[in-house]
C-alpha cells in the first residue's frame, strides 16, 4: 500500500510511479442481467446496495449510448507535459478519478474526496487531469433512493464550482444495474478512443472511503475476479475515515495484499464526517443543511419537493 499524506506543503516521501496492466476490454460489452428466477435480497456492492441477483454477467451490446463529458479534462496539463497531445514524457502518468455511489444527495464531503486525492497524488508526481461522479442506476434499489434523473442533476449542480470534477450519467441511464468495473472500463475506453491521451499514459482510479475498501474483503459482497481486476488494472485511492485501519484491511485480504502497491491511502488533515445519510436525517428533522451541501442542491430539493415524506419544514433547509 502507498500511504500519501502531507507534512507542510511537500510530499511525505517520493515513490516510484506505477502503471496499470491494462483493462480487460471484453468487460466493456458486459451488462448485468438477472437470471430467469432470482430472489431480491440485497448486499452492498461497489459502495451500493445492489440486488444479489445482479451477479450474473451476460455478454450484451445493448448499452444506452451516453457520451462521456470531457469539458473539464485538463488538456493544458497534458500539453505542458508532452509538448503535443497524447505523447507524454517518459514515465509521466495522468490520472482520472472515479467516485461511484448513490449521491443521495451529493454533499461537500463527496467533493472533498476529489480534492484530497488530487493533492496527494500530485505530490507524488502524478498529474490528475479530471474526475467523475457516477450516480448509481435506479436498479440499485437502496431505501429512499431518489430517481436517477434527480440525483444526476443534483450532482451536476454540486460540481458546477469544481475545476475538474464532472458527472458521468452513463451508469444512471442504463437499463440495468452496472458494476463499478464496467464503469471504470468505459471511462478508460472513452478517453483513449477520443485521442486525447494514450492508454499507457492514463490511469483511471477508483476513489473511495475506507468503508468501501473494507467491503472488498467482506465475503459475498464483491465478485473476487472483479476486485482483482480493479486493483491490478486500475488502482484505488482510499481516503482514511473514522479511524479505519487501512493497513490491516489490506494485510488481511489476499487480493488487496497482492496489489498493495496500487492502493493509495490518503489521510484527512481536516476530518469531515458529512454524509448523505446525515443530510437526509437533518432534512427529516426539519433542520438546516446549509454548508453541508451546495446552495444550488438545497434549492433544487426545495423546488422539486424532494424527500417530501421526510421534510417537516422546507423553509428551514437554508437556515
């Protein structure tokens, strides 16, 4: 495991740059479809509560076509490093971050994860050229989950002030639940096919909290072959939260231990315990959620009367 952190303005230590081993392109045309008969018990998958029936991969090219947003990809960073697009300096790696989840609603903590990861990676010599929020498909079936049309728009509102974080609506707009590995592969493929950057110079990484990393080691939650592919071919940036022992999580799991050099641990200098669950709880209790999520998000919740069955006083949300 690589521990990234800060002691003043400089990096904690210098580490050799690592390269992913390339994604398995066949996964780009995989879609998760339920078997003919299945139960509906749920378990957390990819940081989400996903029906257990979506554990059967079926080859299918019937994805809904949704272009990958690229308006905030930092082409200037690529050009400054390369002199021309697509041909970086020797060993220079460009990183794109993916955060997948329900975002119900998005909060400032979701955005802070990107900033923490970007600072830590760039202190180690990587160049972060973009980040994506991918709201879960409605088939996620988590309790109190807003329809994806609202969650996508809330995320777009939350990201407006970010210079590099975008919303990728592809996962949310598919006809079935999509696994995290499929989303990672699709982002990598889209960026490479755009001609903006070569595959060997691009590292698409999963951004998560320590609770999601811990779920990798929980039996029956993830498909082990997909955990291995995520760790080997993409990489993970894990933000340490709530006193979790990331080193222990990794050392006690065979797959994580084998790929510890592609797992980056980042400490929170300023602990932040904001969560979507706590924001919804405040709304349910009629309390203000100002400064927990952007004002534009709060305005949209009020205007659309979202979470209405939980709200006692719409006017109190802004304080």
